[in-house]
C-alpha cells in the first residue's frame, strides 16, 4: 500500500502506529520555516511545534521538513501574523487572541471570557462549524488555520496583593492575554499585553501589579511565584484556550494533496498531545507551588458575576458593529449553550462527585 492510501484510509492512529514513512521518491522536497509566539523554555507550547515537525518529517520520509523557530528568532512573538501575510515564513504557531486588535473575531478561534472548555472547543472546531467559519474569516489574512493544542482551563494569575472584590481590581496593572483585556477594562483594570519572556521582570520591578500566563507547570517555569504570592483561580477568560498552527495560504495551496494530508494529520496529533501534557504536568506543579508557600485562592462570586455580565454585554455590542464577529459568535454561542446543557447532566455531575471524594 502506498503512502497516499495509508493516509486516506488508516486515520491518525493508523499512520502513527505504523510509523508511516514510506519512500517519497515521487515528491519534490519541501522546506518550510515555522515562527512561534512562544519561547523554547515553555516545552509544552514550543513542544507542539517540535512534535508537528517531527511527525511531518517521519510521514513524508524526510521530503517535507519544517524548521521551528522560537519567539524572537525570526520575528517578534506578536509579529507572526504579519510575517505570514508578507510571506516571510510559511507557518506559525500562536494564540489567535493576541491579534484581536486586527479584528476581535481572531479571539473566537482561541478563547473568550466564559467561552468553551477544551473538549467543547475541539468539538466545535472539528465536528461543529468552528473550523469552517474561522477558515472563512482567515481568508482575509491569507491564512489557513489548524487546531494546535489546548491548555485546558487556566489559572487566574499571580497578584502582589489580595483581590477580594471588584473594587480591588480598579487601577490594577494586569498582564492578561489578548481579548480578556477588553472585559477587564470595563471592570477598572489596566490591561497589559506582553510576551511570556517579559512577565517576570515586569512583576519584579513593579511595572505590573499582577500577571496571568497559563497554569501551574508553565507559571512555575517562569518563576512567577517568586515575585507575586497570591495565585487565583479560575481564569474565567480562558476556559479552554486553543492554540493554532497558521499556514500561509499560498504555501498551503502549493503543497501536494499528500503533503496536505500529512500536515493536517501531524497538526491533529500535536493538538491532542498538548492537552495531555498539561493534564499530566499541572497537578505535580501545583503541589510544588503550594509547598513553596504560594497562596492559592478562588475569585470571589461578585468578581465572577460582574465579569460574566460585562462579557455578555461586550459580545452584544460587538455583534452590533462587527459583522465578522457576529457571524462566527452566533454559531459559537449556540454551540456553547447546547454543550453546557448536556455537560451539566453527565460531565459536571460526575466530576463534582469525584472531586469531593477523599482518595
């Protein structure tokens, strides 16, 4: 059986289990560069790119090679979309909500406050209308997008002082990822959008009062517990943030059907691997942080209620003025409603019971 038949019929598991890398003598070698928005020190995130490149190389028999470049090597962390559009690189790995300044619709393929959890986001993308609608939108930017990992629900960040109520958030200089800042502003926060590599120094110097990144494993690697003692949860703005592989549309169109299948398969593998890594690594990291005297605290109900109210109002305002947002968000919101109606009967009930047990 040739490689095209394997890819067509075997599916992801079959390809990977077979270690499928048959001879690719009929193809011209393809070499791409991938620019990341993440530093190499964050092995879960940068690791997704390395996994993708490795799988593409294996399945193509070395005829499709992608070199991976950490944030800052080829372009700034937040410059990857411009780099793709200009054709400086063929591919990028990023969080789409970094680019909400171009159009708020970018955030819908990553995460918005009180959006979807990890499983729901993957379901919307692959089996709902998510991938179809976001690809229609990304055509405006010469991008073809692929899910590229999910962190799961994140922690709500590190604070130099306790945050007991909405009043405590007023004037807070808070590093927060992407679109969430638009809601935070409505609550009196002064949002800051800076790359991961600059968070520690900004907290240490007092340039920031608080900062969120991802969760225990990555936050510990950045050393954020050393400069801010209070660790809040949950990140109501990131219930299931999806990372993405962005591909320049001309580069994508130039690939053979075989290489398109290889890339799509490798991206799907990397996507599920990221979530699995976080689920394994976060529990141990959280225990270590608590052991190092980190104060882990929940956001108060009044903060959660106010944030939800402001978020829903913002979405209504955006739907009234941004047709791109309205088209994607209406489908997203309908899917979110159905998913939460379903999850309350099974997933939530089961999880709540199990997490209350003494094991």
